[in-house]
């Protein structure tokens, strides 16, 4: 994705592409082992970003997978505002469930 996004002047299409170009991108630590290309090794190495050394990327991956399970609900007839509300609601419900006093440890 990084290589595609940075090719052929795509970084200057609009404000969002310029913003995306400024954001640091890296491959999650667990997946990085299978990224063998020279571009990935040089530009997407999570070990070259010391600011994420103590960051739990596995938890991010698990939350992304959970949210992705709702993608079919969001594809049809959902405006950007409704999508943002829906995503915020999902995050709030997940937070409430995780912090519930009735939660039992597995």
C-alpha cells in the first residue's frame, strides 16, 4: 500500500493524500517476517520506529479484525456521517463491555 500510495505523484492529489504521505507507515511486527521485498525491508520495518517499541500491535490487529466483521453492514446506504457514528458506537460498546463490572475473566 505504501509503495502504491507514493507512486506517480499520488501524494499531491489533494489534502488527504498529502496528509497520508506525512504519516509514518510500518508493517505490524508479527507480519513483518513475511515481507521479504527490499522496499518493505527498508521503508516499513517496525524495528526502525523506536516510538512504537512498547506498542502492542497485536491488540490493534485484533480490534481491526473485530471491526472488519461489521463491514457488510456499512457498505450499502450508509453516509459518511452515519458511518462515523456507527464506528464510534462500536468503539463505545466495546469499551463498555471490556470495562463492565459484570465481565468475567476467561
